[in-house]
């Protein structure tokens, strides 16, 4: 397993070569890039530019851990609006292409939502409809993922959806594609259950892992905290990941956005401590 960090921790207007150098100097071994609607790495960026970005990251001595896309909070496979569903599918196709061009084999996707994290009390789509539409979207896109050799890695997030590891597992199994797997987030699940339990149930289906910690007693977004300061049981989490045969990047995503160099090195040290716990 390699120490990694997500690109949303940084100022996206700063040249990626400069950010990659900081990531490497802090002690990380991999870097999860993010694809946006515009900017250095966008859903419209051409192949030559994207391949150059991948080369830049590797030249800094880092692996491209995966590609994350946050656009699915704007439109998802489960939207009640068919135009939004189509938009989400187009973003997925664009992300799959750009992940392939970057030289990584995983794209983070949030396939549906019952509610939006910004408006948690507002129902967006009924749960059963969200599940059916997410399943249909993943089935439609699975052949495209297989064709490109890139996994659609479905993340568990605060969207009132996929609230059970059994349901998460069964959705992946129903799609039945080697290129539709789970992007497991340790911190996001602490409000609903135990990361080590989810890992054991998802098992071989885990394609990527986000490391976050959370204080259950706080119970809201303010509960996210530095790794090791929350309720995540890192010895059990790491033992479960090893038991599941996971050997991919462990990507930090959490408090500490726009860290200075000292804070960045501290985050890397906490990631290393979590890894060593198991």
C-alpha cells in the first residue's frame, strides 16, 4: 500500500507540477488527481494535455493513484431529470478517457443520491428509484469502462444512499463487471457503522480507499478530524484491508485543505502511522 493524497487538498489554480513536487517532498508516494468542469485537468482537456499531466506527476516521483470527479453532486445517474442523468454519464465517459490517458485505472464516481450533503433534509430521489437508476447507469457504462481498462470506483458518501455494506456489495455484484467496484471511504462510514466491518463485507470489491477520520459523538460535518483523532480503529481497519487482499493506494481526504509544507508533512506522517497500525 502507498501513501497518497487527494488533489482537493490543494489550490487547483497552482500548476500541478508545483503541487506534485510538494506532495513528493512531504513523503507521499502517490497523488489522486481531480477532474473538474474547467481548469488544468477538465472534462474537456484533450488527450495530449492529459498525457502530459500524467508524465508530470510521474516525473515528480509519484504514482497517479486514481482520478476523482466531484461533478456528480451537480448531476447523477439517479437524478429525476433525464437530462441530468445523461450529463452524469457523459462526465463518466470523459473521466474514464482521462483516467486512461493519465495512466491510472480507477475513476471515483458517486452514482446516485437520495439527498445532497448541502441540503440533507431535502429528498432528491426516492431510495428505490435511486438504487434502480444507479444500477441502470452502471450497467450501461460498465462496457465502456472495460473497453478503456479503467474501473468505475463507486464511493460511499453522505448522500443517504448505499447505507449498508451488504447493499453496496450486492449492487456491485448485480452489475457483475470487473470494472465496477467500490471506492471505500473510512470516515464517511463511521456515522453509520464500522469501517472494518464494511471492508470485510466488500472484500475483493474494493478498488480504492480514502482515509478519513470522524468523531461519532459530533455527528455532523464538524466531526471530521485529523487521522488518529477520531473514532476510526486503525489497527482493525488495516487488518481488514490486508485480509481483503487490498494493496492499492491509501489516499488521504479530509480536514487540512490548503496545508502549508509543514502541515502537509504532518498529514503524511499520520497516514504512515495509520498504515503501521495494522
